[in-house]
C-alpha cells in the first residue's frame, strides 16, 4: 500500500520529535538511535520523491551516489567518509525536499495535526534537561577555565544545538495565548541551558529564536522594547553566572600566547586550520579541486597540520576540500533555492533572521554537519508557516484549532 503525502508529513514531524529526545539522551543508550532516525528520515524523503521524481531531483540523487562511490574509492578511513557523506546527503535531501511546491504547507498542516506530540516532546525534553542539569556527570571541564554543561549528550555543542531544536518546537507548539506563561518558562529553561554549555556559536541562533518569538507575540513597540530590555538583563546575568563570559575573556587575553592574531584567538584557532585547509585545496590537482579529496581527507590534513583530527568547523571549507567545487556548488545552490522558494513571501526582517540563523553557524562551526541544528531550522521554517496560517484563519474568522 502506497504511503500518502499526508502520512509522510506526519511521520517527518514525529521523527524530528523523536530525534529531539534521542539526542538529549544519547549517552544513556548503548545504540546510536540518532543514526537510525536520520536514516529512516532519508528513506522517507527518498520514497516521497521517487513517486514523482523530476529530472533535477534524479540528477541530484545520481550525484549523491557518484559522490559516495568516488569518495569511498579515495578514502583511507571508510567509516569517517561514509559518516560525513551521510550528513551531506541527508541534510541536502531534506532542504531540497522542503523547497518543493506545496511542501511547507503540507508540513505546516502536519505540525498542526501533531501539535500535541510536539507539546509532549518539549515537556519531556525540558524534564530531561532539568534532570541532567542536576547531575554532576553532565558537566565537563573545557577551555575557558569553567565547567560546561553537556547533559546526557556527547558534547556541549550537541547539547546546545539540541536545545535550539527544543526551543523552536516550544515557540510554535505552545503558540496559543493560554500557554504563553508556560511557553516562556520553557524558553527560559532551554535558553539558560544553552548558556551553560559554553557553546558560543549558538548564542546567535538563540537570540534569533527569541527575537522572532517576541515579534510574533506582540505588535506593540513599547512592549517589545520592554521585553528586550528584561531579556538583555537576564542574558547578562546568565553570561556571568554560567561561565560563558570566561570563554570570551580567555580568547581576548590569550593567556598562553597561542594565537598570532585576535581573529585566530576569537575563533579558537579555527582560522589557523582554515588557512591550512584552503592552502592545501588550492595546491591540489585539478581533479581534486573539482570533485574533492573525500570527506575523511580533511581530518588527516588537520591532524598533520594542527595536531587535531577534526573537520574544518566551516561548512564551505569542509565541503570544498571533501567534495570539491561541484559539491560546494550543489550545497550553495540548494541553500539559495530554499531561500527563493521557501522565504519568498516573508518579510525582510524574517528573511534576514533566518539567513543569519544558517550562515553564522555554517561559517563558524557547522550547519549541515549538526543534524539536530539543521532540524531546528526546519522546525523554524515550518513553525513560521504554521503561525502565518493561524493568523490568516483568524483574520478570516475561521476556527484556528480546527
């Protein structure tokens, strides 16, 4: 029996909700539930696309297959190459799928149908976060001189990006007026947790989510200014109390003199290996410049150059080295298509906020490679469509709960 588009949209919302909880509890279970959920999501989207596949979509999947075979042939570490190819393939498949005509409306309707599931997910996520905040094992000693929260995830960055996902679910699942106080309590919990992680790159997405929430909740300028002022004071208090401030002090003072410039210190040394990665790319042969070295290559390159087996912490450089100019062009093309197709009817301010929400982490850490953060962006998009639909129905006098 063929699965209907309506069912696929429902399953997609359920999978994101499950992914929220599975990420926040990933160290509790011995199996990688996240990989299973991401794989099922990829297959679900593939199934939906194959029913009415366009020439462009077919070429995209042929390219993904070619990229897998080509990079696997070049790879020294097949596991790492496959892992990062999956991030690339799944993330771009989702973004391309979302930009199809009518897809955002379908997902918005699915979010409305499954609003209760989203509410339960947010409440469970908040409970998990509160319990983990009380557990001494949830904290790690990191650079900056303080202990930082990672909860039951495998890193502070995973905890912070998962809280961004929970925040987006909370903003839109509890959109009704009667839930306003509960919504802001939940936003406070997840916001404080992001500060506690010490993951600086997610402060900008956090601010964007909260600014959008305030703008959506009130049209009165004076009320907005009042909320922004109170929010700023709370942010300063959290900035100091959680130890986030120590990371900024550390990069400004550079106590061990490890950085050659302020920018290198501010980026925690990222700019140093960005330069190394780019220099290696432009010294490569023509084939590798066009099709890449493979996704595992950059890990060994950075291990040799800076002593750390890490990816570029920059989407554009990471893809350029791993998949070449073709891979980067596909990535940028899909992002641009999404911008044109999905955001065409949004205000200039909303467009600006969403572009920064993607590009800031993509440049300074990672967007597609943090699948939980990418899902937060998707829920952000779906939620905006959901809110717009509610406003239109309310303006027309329809039952917004029906």
